[in-house]
C-alpha cells in the first residue's frame, strides 16, 4: 500500500513539474513573439504617437 501511494505521489509530482515547465516555456515563447510583433500591431491599430 505504501509503495502504491509513493508511486502515485511521484507521478503527480512529475506531472506537475512537466506542466509547470511547459507553461514557463509557453509564456516565454509568447513574450518573445509579442516583443517582436508588438510595434507592427500598434501601428496597424493606428495608435502612433505624434511627435
């Protein structure tokens, strides 16, 4: 019984770790994409500051 509880807990911990790693990588990818595309998005929306 203890071995089965340990197995389940280790699988849950592994799943949480992989989920967090995937979320971290996904957020970084979105941030990098926004950083490069944001000026074009702002320009296409017509939000250009007047100098």
